[in-house]
């Protein structure tokens, strides 16, 4: 696992992305309401972020006292206090719960993603084909992960942590300011999530790519360009990613209002 600041960055990155991703997933088919409920809106981010920080505190304590951040994998002597064993059991259950919570929406999204590809087949055949294809993809991905990624896990996690920050802000702006208000009927759902565009540029989010590149570059070079502020007083990860997200917001609004720039959005 990455150590020090890299581990904290990784935890924060996954926490931010899980909040943005699960909020859009759980609210996609929710019943619309005319009133704004602040507590209801805060329930999901608080429910996700607080456990992540608690797990981070447990990991820090395990690293400090036992030189192992993974509390669930520690071995304890018979004289270990009962509260330590309860904490280790809670950490194990939290890891299992998190993995299960992430697996279900990921599997559903994979089924949704491959459905348009095999839609040309008859509906009866397509219904029988979708799940075996998804299982095959997940099986191949698992083999690749076990053979390649796990052997390079530290570098892989560092890379994932750096890429997640810009993607999170792009996802937040895109969902709340574009897709959420446009996806109201079944035809809208079909258009945005199921139809395969015929135009090549519709398969590529140019605005998102530009924003991602800018955000990633700023995350890495802000500490070099302004060392007096970054990272001592201001976190470069959130700052660079937020600037990249704001660039996406500007490009998105231009693409919506100016028809000639519609190619910027998928």
C-alpha cells in the first residue's frame, strides 16, 4: 500500500468518488420532489464520508501501534483488550460491506453498458445473453487484476488516486447540472444511457478530457509552481481537480448554449 500522504490522498479520492458516484446512482430513479430537503441531501455524503474517516483512524492506529495499517489482518495475543478485537471485527465487516456495496452498482452498470452492444439481437436472446457476457467480462478482468495489477499494486493505487480527483468533479458537475434535469422520461433515459451514438465524437467527451488533463497537470505541478502555498496550506489535489472541474463546467455551459460547440459533450 502507498504510505504517508499518498495513502491519505488515496483514501480521500475514493471517498469523494464514492460519494459522487453513489449519489447519482441512488437518485437516478428517485421520485421528484418540489421541495428542498437539506438533511436528506446531506444524508448520503455524511453516511459515506464519516465511515471512511473512521476507517482511516483505525488504519492510522494500527500502523502506529502494530506497524500494519490493515487492522482486520492483525494477529492479537491472548492478553489483547476486548475493545481491540471488536474494532478489528468491525473493520473486517466494514471492508466486506464496502466491497459488497461497490460490487452491486458496478455489476448493474456493466449490464447497462453492454446492453446497447447486443441490442441488435432478438429480445429473448438478448435477455439470455447479457448476464453471461457480463460474467465473462468480470472473469477476464479478475484474472488480469490477479496476474498484473496486484503485482504492481502500489504504483497502480497511486495512479488511481491521482486520476480519481479530476473525474469526481467532472462527474458532480455533469450529473447535477446537465443529466439530472434532462433525464426525466423513459425516452431521456434511453437517449443518455442506452442509445449508441452514430457520430464518432459522441463517443468521446472532449470537454471532460480537456478538464481531466488540466486538473491532473495542476495537481502535480501546483506544488512545484507555488511551493509556498502547496501543499502546506492548500491541498493541490482538490485545488487542481476543482479548477479542472470548473473548466468542464464552463465548456459544458458553452456546449449547451452554443449549438456549434455541442460536439464538446458526449
